[in-house]
C-alpha cells in the first residue's frame, strides 16, 4: 500500500471559504493522484456523511470523512486555513482540516489506520506541530509519524498504528493504582458504590467501562475513546473503552464489565448488546460529549455510583444482537421535553406499525374473499372446512383480528419502553390492555404508556440498597408499577379517556361534504411534510387507529384511504420527474427515481427522502401540494380502505378504486409539475455549482440515497 498522505495531499494555504469548497479542494488532490475515481460522486458521499452529523471538533479541527465506492485506497488530505472554515464546532471555525477517504469495503487494517488520526488529534502537541509546520513535506511526515516531537507525544503516526492499535477494542487506559482523587467522590462516598464497600475501601481506582460509536465509525468513535482514556489517566480512573466502529467490534471481557463501578455510553447510533451492562450506574450521552467534556462524564458516573443510582439505560438491553432498533430510546441530555416526548411516542408507533400492517392486511383479505359478513363467521376452531373459501376467509379475518388486538398494548408498552427501557414493558402492556378493557382505545394506550414510563422512572430514582438492586428490574419495579398503573387506568382516568375516544369517533363518523374534504387535505399535508417522520407517523397512526376495530366506520375507512393515497404521491412524483426531465437530476437521483416507482406503488413515502434531503425547499412544498390535493380528492370521491398498508397492491380492496387512482394520479402530476418548474428556475452562474439550502449542491444525493457507502 502506498503512503496514506504525501506532500501532494497537503495544502498549507487552503483558501476555501466553506466546508464544501474545502472538501472539493482537498479531494481534487486525491483525484490527481488516482486515489479517487469520481470527484462529484466522492463529494456526494462526503456531503451525505456531513449531513448525518457535523464533523467540526473543538480546538479548531474539521475532519470530514466517509467511506465511498469512488476511493481506491485509504487516503488522507490535510489543509491549513488562515481564515478558518465552519465545520459546525461549538467553539468556532476550524483551521486544521483533514479529509479522510476510505474505500467502501475497507478492511480492519485500513480502518485502524484511519482511526489512529482521530486519536492523534486528541494530542495538543501534535496539533500545535501541524500549525507551525513550515512546508507540506514536514506536515505530511509529521502526520505519518516520521518526526517525533521529542516528548513521545507524536512518536507514532497513522501509518505505524496498524501494528499498535486494536481497531475494535481499546485497551485499558490506565492502572493508576491510587484511589480516585475527584472532589466529587471521596473515599467515604465511594464506599457506597457496591456491596463490598466501594473501590476506595478496596484500595483500587474507580473503574469505568465505556462504549463509543458514531454513524460512520471512523473518526468520532475513536476520538471519544481517546478523550475518555486521557481524562481517566488524569483523574486516576481506570477506563476501558469498547469502540463500536465501522469494522465491527470486539466485546469487552465480561469480567471487566463485572468489575466496573460505572458505565459511559457515548454514542449517536444504538449501542449494540447493551444489556451486558445492566445494573451499573450509567451515563448515556452523545459521542461529541465524550470528546469535548470527558472529565464531566467521569465525574457524573462517579456521582451516580456514590448515590447508588442505576439508571434506565444501564438496566436493560436495547439493540440486541442485531444492533438495530426502531427508535433510539431515552433521549440525550439537554433535549427539551417536547423532543423527548416525540421520541417516546415514536418508539411506541414504530413497534406498533408491523402489527397494523400484518393484522390489517389479513383482515382486508378476509373481507375480500368472504365479503363483509365474514366478521359474523363462527370461530375457525369450531368450524373449518378445507375446501370452502369462506373458511379460509374466516381464518384470515380472525388471525388478523388477533394481531390487531395487540395494537394498543404494544403502543403503550413500547412508549413506556422508550421512556424507561425494559422495566417499562410490563406496566406498559398491562396499562394498554386495561385501555382496551375500559374502551379507552388508542388515546387510552397513549396515556397508559406515558404513565407507565413515568412511574418506572420515578421508582428508578429511589435509592436502593446494593443487596436489592438485582431484583429491582424483574420483581420490584414490575410489581409496583403495574399496581399503580392499573389503579390509575381502572379507577381514575380510564372512563374520561373512553368518553373522549367515543366523542372523537362520533365526530369522525359525522364528517361529510366540505369538512371531510378539508380533513383529507390536512392529512395529505401531514403525510408529505416529513415523509415517514413524526408528522407523517401521526397522520398514519390517526388513520390506523380508526380502522383497528372489528367493524370500522365508513368515515374511518375514508380517512385510511386518503392517508395511503397521499403517502404514495411523493415517491411516485419523484420517479415521474426523473423520467420525464432527467437532466434536472444527477445520475444517483435518476437511479433513485427507478426505485421510487416501486416504493411509491407500495406506499413507502420514504422513497422520496433522498430527493427531499438534497433539495428540501423545492421537493417538500411540491409534495405537500400534491398530497393535499390527493387527500382531498380521495375524501370527495368517497374512496374507502380497510387495509392499513399495501399501496397499489390492495386496490381490489378499495371502495371506488378507479376514482381513487384518479386522485393519486392528480396529486402525482401536480407534484411532478411543481418540482420540474421549481428546479427549472434554478440558473447557476456559468461554471458554478448550483447551491441549494445551506450551501449544498441541490443535486447531491442525500444520506439515504447513499446509505450503503456512507453508513
């Protein structure tokens, strides 16, 4: 492998005035050396990564980076800016800019080398030496580690690190051998940390295990690890970090976790196998917090240990072995209550949607095969004839009904889960089931979930003796929280919510004429506002709640039809626009347009996200206009739908299907026309790149458009 950085990849007089221009200037050097094969494609991947999270770091550092199919070998370019360039850091512009390019299929060794730079940036002597480097050769040699600083601070460069840095598991940061000297936790407080009187009494330092992870797993993951380790050495705290980077990760030794006095999760993507850390005092924050204020995080976890706090994040698993979860739970420190509430509600809705889709489609198929009288058929346990279509229709209907019966309990259970992790599941499911029992329905499920999460969070704040902590998540918390939630739902709030639910149902059933059309337009606007985001999900949940009964009202089925029709408009319109006026879109968007045909036809609004993210001020308003028209027309035409999903594939189950398709076609045509007109009005200066909102190239593929390479 050739040298990762040479003098040709260094610009000590970088004149760019924006992060896009800086990335282009440095990337052009990579192209000249044959390290990057497609300049625009590579810059699109850099922009996609930048859109996930700003890459500016405190201390005047910008570190744009990505994995890209346009990179031939791991490469690093360095630029030094006298004026400074804004990369989104809290303390201002960056004067040291590192552009890291990794091949899409980079192996562990490549990623190890890339992560080493991130660790070097935590060394002030290294950055000071770069700021004073006299020429490009000296700067490149310094980064490669060929010029030690005389103190050992910069003795290892990025090209030496492959033999000295574990790419996925960070070794112990320190074994100081002395008790912690933090002013926040003295020996007397530390003695409360565990059943054997705490680390100070045992004559050893306070021990912390940490997990760091960022969206790409190349830079911030390892910088956070280095920062925590360095802060641990300074504070006399043993810190062992598991870096869940792009190359995967090696799990910490269970014995190391068991011996830890506290846990720090510094992450912007879900922590994998989080349940390994259950029962430990835990601090859960973003990856940048570990880079910028590691000492505060160590003080915080030590304080929690001294008070005997076991937080929700440390008491339950999240992602499991798959490393995926519909919604990240809990919220980050500093978020407002409104933001946290949205995350909690989205957690419940995300887990509920598969039950809606499965149950609703099964019920709809049952009606399609056996007619609307199929809901009166006897149980298939008592009467099932293999050769009769009605028996199969009854089977589908009844299985779908069982799936639908889980909607409210799942909604409530996973709202509580979003608030308080696994201890919230039991009271959440109990409260959701009670909501069904008292006819409080969807609104009752929302209330039960929020109450359950709040009750569990309140219980978790109570200081518990160390000997009882082990039984809290499996015995004490479920027992107390279920009793409290059951009392509130049965005796206090169940009946008022049931009355409100009935009033809303009656109001919907009475909608007709202009009121119904206006409601359809409003739902269409909501479906197209954020394309699968919270507002979209609110409209969808509102519609599915109306049909989640054995015999839904005609109004509820009209609402469901309007919502699905409007949700199909944006991706279908983008597909049509890229087909009829492809020159307005780049190659990646034209490829996305082909996929958008299928996604739109399947009622997957997210198919339009790549276009909306790249050019939001043109695509989103256009989509909202078309969606509102489709929703209004669907209601005006009286189209009905019993299935909560399926798109074009459930047209046989739709009432007034031809007019329904006319409504969709009208919205698609309007949105397509608006997008083409608005994009056609864009007239960039000769030789310039057209600038979209925020100074980005409006044709740049979004993070969603390039997920396989920028993930």
